[in-house]
């Protein structure tokens, strides 16, 4: 009898398993513990699980499919089932219910019963969202798990409130690593009047970002630092929420509030990661601790506190012992209605407890705040993110402020009349000192200017004399030389403006050969017949004076004779002939390269027919030789950081020369890598570690080189690549063909196939794939790359999967729409040669 019962049960389970589809459950269907729904993209799974290795309690939830158990949502987090006899069922009214062994209700969805005209269905989406929707045409959603997150915020899930139904979406920590019941920490977006992102323990605030300022939440610099994440804040009459999207579909990502109260962001690269990568813990800075410096205190790096100007510590003794929570008090008491005013402060995180008073101008906002004796500060802020600034005020003492040198806020803080007089007196004194300093400086400059003019007059009348130390004039135009400080160890010719204007035909449009964020590039000809290329900086250049200064110093150091070691590598760098800095004009003068940039050839079918295999191979080796010189052979270890085809120029013999060193960096002899919060570069060429984490090294340039090699071989752009059979970019396409043992199919069809060089092509493809591997430690150094390209007897290792290869970014960023566009400091450039 027991055997018969077992057979009946097994038959029922088999029929049950086959009666439901992979990712859906239909009305009056159910499944037991042991069965799961799996999203169509095979990334998420819905069913029963037990957390950890100790607990036998069963929970209904969602986790990542085929990964070590990583739970993202739980239905019954506070009401576990004590055995493995749970059952989940969807009834005909669209209510999902979880039953225990005795068929008692453990949990159910709180949606209203669905009208009979609808056919409800439960579906696990590719996003990890579990929803109950109408199976008809309109797809009306009746309930979704994204409205009830647990401890995890997935891409496209929302943190905030549905105002029309009174629903608050927040995430709450697990009680412990093996107990998913409600923990003490919760992270939310509130209040509705001026939403802020707040971490709490019970009712106590621990950490806060906000309010919103039109671009980001005040103080949330670490949140917006990653260029592959896109954030969104929406505020309307029905709801307000914060959410994020990831711009690389090959990366899984999640925001989590840990059981210890940490807000953390994890990523997992599909098919290459072996564990979750913790990219950032947002509240790890001691300055993020709520009210760390008390009232009117500002927290600086390393948790040091300072009082606002016009304030002093409440307890100097405590502050001397590095105990800042007592905060600060005013040096002069306020006297409302008797001369109080406001002082502007910059680079701050807004204080807590903002109040929105209305859509007033800055002047009216100030007047209204001044009339209210309790109003301590005001600011004009786009607090709802709809391009409409509001008058935001702070009533009572100001608390939880932090210094942000880059990206801080502007706020006006109330001061007593006596303090305003003190500040005014200090400013007058400062102005007097400043004027005196200016007069002295101008006098010195006039004297120096006279001396320089006289020296220039002497130089112009002694053109045949040897000028400078170690550098001779090569042109007959009138220019002079300036010498950098002794530590720089180089001299650079300084052309006068008249010479450049004459050479470039007064910068006529006919002489213009390129344009970028820095300005324009013009072809010129000196009076002795030498052709030059002049990069003319615009007044409001995106590249800016700092990058131009960096380029001048770096190239000049490279060209200095003391930097030459092994010789020919510097022949593959563009030569800087001099500069012109006169009046409002700032220009760099380079050797003129008639074939302009590499991308003028390889992306245009008619012109790239000129690039035979031998020429392409010659260009690839030349670029490798130039990079090797930068990384190793020049005494200076230089990371280019923006290597791309438009920065590879070609001379009349098609010899490649690396150009544009505006964001390059010099490394110390023993320095292996560096970090930056400002990611600058070009999508499609940036290495994963640089784009995701701001980490760059010589291996970042190696990655860019590998991308360029594949583009030279194929005639296609990496992230503008399109194939009718898949959605991979160029790296992914090359990797797919390599694994299929069909590498030659990637070769540009305009190249005449010749069996004599097939092995060279395959070897070149393999080297490129080695250069674009996901992890920097797997990529070869440029010395190894150059040897691999030069000597066929060197055995090559098998490449691993490239980074950023899973999806084409053509859909996300239209690289043909404009010459240059910027996404979070990352510049995408499609312009031709400079």
C-alpha cells in the first residue's frame, strides 16, 4: 500500500512539474518545496530555500540561478516554515498564498481580488521582479515583489513611496547572516516634502544623503562616481522614488544593506567572476556617521571636525580630545530684526531637516527666511529634480554637514550683525592686502615685461646666434625660448602669435583639419616651408588649461635627450615643436602628419582598401613600439589613459605616432597602479578596472591597445559594432569566433586573402585577445606584446574571456549622433584626426 501511495505521489509531482512553464504559474496551479520557477534569461530562480548551513527553516524567495546562494527577495522573512512541506498557490482571483504542512496560511500577497474579466498569471521576470499580471492584452500588473523589497535593491527596483496608495518601499537588513527576519537597520527615501536617503537603526538616524539637488543627492559623491551606473530620481503626484540601471548587461549588480548596517554595492561578471566583487561600501567614511560633528560642525576627511566660520566649539576641552559630538556655538548671538544677515558657504553637504517653502527666487527666499527668527539657513535647490528650483530652509540648529571640495553645495547661513561686521572688516583688510599685492605684482610684471621685451629685441636681431642650451632654432620665423624650472629638465620653443597667425592663414576654415573638446586643429606652414599642425585651445575648453599644461610638460620631457635610452620608440610619438601662449591665445605646435589619424582610414571602406595586411601589421607594431617606449624605455613610466584610433596619427610613410597626452600620467619607478574618482576616457577603449573602479596602470593601456588591434584587423569600431545574429560588441564577436576556431572570419573583407600570412593574422588576433582579457593581471606587458608580435617562435598562451564583451553599446550610446558626448565624465569621441 505504501509503495502504491509513493508511486501516486511521484506521478502527481511529475505531472505538476510538467504542467507549469519555466517562469510562470497560472491560476489554480501550485508547487511544493523542491520545485522552482526560473526566469527566461536563466538569471533568477523562485522557490523554497534555507539560509546558511545550520537553519532548517524554509523560506519562499528569489535568488540568483546557478550562482552560490544569493537571496534577493523573501516572501515570509518573519514567518519561516519549520519543515519541507510548504506549498505556494495562485488562485483564480490573482492572490498568491504560501501554505504550511497543515494548509495554514503563512503569507499571501495583499493585492485586491482580480475581477473575473482578467486572467491572472504569476511570472518571474528577467529583472528578478516577481509579479502577478493579467495574461491578456493589457498586461495590467496587480502585484509585484519590487514593491516589497527585503534587504536588496536590484537594477530597476525602486526605493521610495507610492503616495496614492501609501506604500513605502524600503530595504531592511537581515537579523544575522543566517536569519533573514527583520534586522535593526533600514534604508529609505523620505520624507515626501524633501526626500533624502536615510539609514536608520530603529528610529535613530545613522547616515544620510540629501536632499536632491537636481543632479544627485547632496553628499552622495560615491554613489555617482561609477560611469557604468545610471541613477534616476522621480517625483510626481503619484510617487517619488530612486532607482538605478546598469549599462553593461554582462554584469549582475545589487545594492545590499548588511546585517551590520553597511550599504554595499556588489557586482558579478557573468561567465568570468568566481565570487561577488564588493565595489564600494557607501557608509564606510567616519564622516558619514550622522551628526558626527554636532551642531554647526563640519566633518572633514579622516573624521576631523571644524566649526563653521563665526562659530566655536561648545567644549574646547572635548574637541581637544577629538570628541566633537558636542558641536559648536555662535561667537555672537543672533538678534532677530536688528541686523542679522546671511553668509554664503560653499562645498558643503546640506544639513539635515530641510523644509521646502515654495518656488521663490533666491532674493525672496532670503527675505522670508530673515523674517522668521527660527530660520537658520536657506538655499535655492532643484529638490524635486524637475528643473524648478525651490526655496529650501532650515529651521533650528544645523546638523550633519560635511565638506566636499568637489561637488559640494552652496548654502546661506544666518549670522549676527556683529559677526557680519567682523567678516566685513576682515574682507576689507583682505581687499586692502590684495590690492597692495596686485600693485606690487603688476609693478614687477612691468619690469619683467620690459626686460623680456628688450631680450626679445636682442634675440630678433641676433637670429644667427646659438640660442638656449642644447636647442637650436630650426625655423626662420620669429620665436623665442623659455626654460622650465631646473627640475623639469627641458627647454621648449615659444612661438610668437604673429608667426602662428601667418603660418595658419589667420586660422581660416580652409586650414582647419580637426576639432575636439579642446578647440580646433589647423594646418600651417612656416616661412621656411616646414608644415605644422596647431592645436588652438578655446577659451572654455573641455580639455582645459591643466590638460594642456600636462601635455606640454609630458611631451617635452619625453623629447628631452636625457630621456632617450634605447632609441627608436620615441619615433612613434608625435613631436611637439613648441607652443604659443600670448594674450588669450594658447596653442600647441606639432609636426604635421599628412595622413591625419588612423580612424580616417580604418572606418571608411574606400580609404581602408589602401591598408594592406603588411601596412596594418606595420601600424600595429609601430603603436606597440610607441607604447613600449612610454611604459619602459624612456626613464619615465607614462600611462596614456586615452589610447584610441583617433589619437594615432600617420605620417607620409604610414608610420603611426601616438598623440594627445592631455590626461596621461607619469608613474614612479616602483608604482604599479593608481586610483581616481574622475573617470576620463573613451567608451570602447577603457579597461574594466578603470571604467568600473577608477583603477589604472600600464595594463589599462594594454587593454586599449588590444581593442585598437582588433579594430585595425576588422575595420569596425568596438562598441558601434553590429552583427545581425547577436548583440555582442567587437570584442565579444572576436572571442566567439576564436572559440569556434574561426578567427580568420573576423578579418576585414577588403584585405586580399593570402595563405602566406594567415598564421600571422591568427597570431595577431590572439595577441589582441590576450591584451583585452578581463583582469589586468592576465594581460601581458607591452614588452611581452611587442616580442610576441615580432618573433613567431614565442609560444602564446590561450586567452581568457575579454572584459566588456557581452553587449554592444550601440543601443545605449549613439556614437554617430554627435562628434563628442559625455556620460559622467567619460567622453565618447567619434571625430577624425586632429
